[in-house]
C-alpha cells in the first residue's frame, strides 16, 4: 500500500471503487481526515486518455456541487501514474450493504432515503450534471440517517469534452433506464428512472428487473412492467405505488420531468405516514453479521402458505401469462424482429416458440380484459284490463277444487 499521495498521508485502504482504490488519508495542512479516490492510469494504457479525462470530469462535475446530499470534493491531483480526488470522509454505510443485511426497509425509512437522493439529484440536474449511475452502492447513509450521493465518475456535463462512443453503455444493468440500455442520448430523467428502481428494491427486497445475465435484464427493462410494490409489501400505501410507477415509466415523457417534483411527492407521501414508525439501525450490521436478502413475503408477515401460490415473481405485471421465461419468449416473438428473437433465445437458453404456442397465449391475454356490465332488462308493465298468466293459473286451480267437492257431495247422497 502506498503511504503518500501528493501532500496527503495515507492511513489505510477503505475499499475498491469503480475506477480504483479508495484510501483513508490525512491532510496535514489543516489536520483533516479525507477519503482519497484513485485510478492507476498505468493499468489501461490504451485508454489512458479517456480514463484520465473521465476521472478529472468527476472532480470537475462534483466539485461544482455544494449540497447536503452530495459528497463534497476538496482537491484533485496526480502522483506519478496515479490520479486522485480528495473528498469528504463519510462515516456511514453504503445503502447496498444495508439492503443486503436487512432486505426490504421500513416504508418510512425508504421514503426518507429516496427523498434525500431526489433532493441531491434535483440540485445536480439544475447545474447541468447527470449522474448516470444511481444505485445503492453509490448512496451512503451516515449518522442520523443523512444520505449522500457519491461517485460522479461517469457523470456527464453539458459542456464536457469527454464523450462516450455511440452505443457505449455506462452504468449498472439492474438500474439503467430504457434509453440507457438502448445506447440512446440520455438526460436527467434517466437518473429518475434509476432512483425508481432503487426505491422499488428498498420497498420489496427485490429488483423490478431481473435475469440470469445482462442481456436478460436489459430485455426485462425494455419490455416488462413490474407489479406494484404494494402487492409484495402491504405496508406500501397506494400513493407510493403511483410514485414508483411514474418514476419507472418506459417513455421519458411519461416519467417525472424533474427530480424536484418527485422529491415533492415523496415528501408528501412520507408526511401521510405515522410520525413514529419502525426504523432500522443502519449504523451497524444485524446480529451475526448475516448478509442474506430475505424473501419479501416472509418479511411482511401478511401472507400465509396458501396465499404464496397466488404471488408470482415480480417481473411482469401485465398478465400472469407472461410471468415466465417461456412466456417472455412468446412476447418477444409477437413484438420483436426475427433476429432479436433468435438472439434472446440463445441468451435465455429457451427454444423459439412455435406459431401454435403464440396463438395459445392469446386467450390468456384476452381473459384479463374487463367484461362490460350486462344490459338492463326492460321492465314490462302488465295491463290492468288483462289478467296475468299467474292470475289465470290460480283461478283454474280453484275451479278444479270446487268441482271435486261437488262430486264428492253428490256421491255421498247417491249412497
């Protein structure tokens, strides 16, 4: 381990970052403990210029930002083949570790974290900066539940001289927006989608888009509609279902148009909850230090064994007919090109569906359509002048009984 970076005295290693090692260090000039993020430029000689440019872009982007929910950048420098950024040392835990330890979070706590992230993003977006990689690993929760956004390493500024290649995807697959998956130009609304994915995972304990590999996850992101989080966690209010759905809209024009509006709705939803609610102590791991992601149904405790059969995997919420890998292939066959279907078939290791299989899926899709209410029956009013059929039947019965009585009396007198 190195002992010096510029004027900073390295105290220890904190971990591995997206581009290099992160150290705990001390600034002797002002006696301040800092975090030093580094990148070894000698490890990628062929792309040294691009890596170095992106690294300094992070410093320039984040250095312009001064917000309570964004990590503070102090200094930037270079020592030999190692470039570094000195930043605020945060005593807390990554949201990723917290979620791994506890699974889903209490609704109020998840709302508070998402609200603070939205506040920080709104500030960054107003200054022309898109983060591009919002995910739990880039969110730090420090003392008293205060949240800080970190790692603007692949942030893009409108005036940046560092551009990504056409079609090059930067970010984490599970949290990428549809436009990011397709390699299209993105804006601040991509960060809003990523925040929606993260909020969904905090509320349910599972990601809305999953798959065995990157291609499968990307296909889910583009085509699947996750079930509302309230179906997996009954503590989620209906208003929060709508907030998540709006953040996860496939089309950017249907999404929140700015993070400030999303923050406003998150705060309004949080204010509707009880003042004192369940909270998780995120400052330390749970007893035993286990990092097992519990099943969302087991945590809520609201379903019994019989009900579990009704709960399908939270991948597609349009119809149960599409809640499997094979059904995903049928959907692809009906909507995608032949080349794309063949590629997905190889990716998912599922045979391409036949024409008969596609036709058989149609009734299931139609079954979910709402049935129109039956037309009201016309009321037929009977005329007072005409006896009804019911009245005529009653009179006939009385006549038969009277005739029988007369015959019995006549028989008695005859004897």
